[in-house]
C-alpha cells in the first residue's frame, strides 16, 4: 500500500472497517469473518444452514433470542480479506436465500489482525 488512507462508503460496513483500521488492524490480512443471519423458526434456520453447508461454508445454528421476533441465529463463517466489496457481496448472497425463509442479515464481525497476529 502506498500510505494513502483506505476510503470506505458511509454505511455500517464502512463504519466498522474504519474502526478496525483506526485501531491498527491490517485490513489486507485474510481472516475468518462471521456473518449472522436471524430467523423466526428453527426449521427456517436449519434449511438456510444446510444450503450454506452444501456450498462449503462453516455454519452453526443456535437459539439466542437476541432479536425477539427472530430468535434463531445462524453464524456463517468465510475466510477472506475484510473488504467492503467482499463483505457486501457475502451479505447479499446470504440475504437472497434468507429472504425466501423469512430471515435477515444481522451483522458481521471479525477479530482484528492486530490482536491476533499470524504465526509462521
């Protein structure tokens, strides 16, 4: 990188990426990024989970009740560089399937590479 600051769109994903960068994260390093999708029923969450397992994603399901009307959380993990474009693409891919099952994206997150440096 030539030292110029990375620019991100003015949205939730851009805000999160700016916070990571401001805290010293190396946003060029790939890492597991966790995407949460929430559903009203276990059946819908399970169907969604099976779809993404077949595509090779790491996926888990639990009843968390974090969102009262959508108590079932599905965690979809993708190893990637956390770029705005790629995060948005994954969220869109998830939402397309979630739409048919009454679910919705509920955010994403990852560990900072500053906090978890690579080991050789």
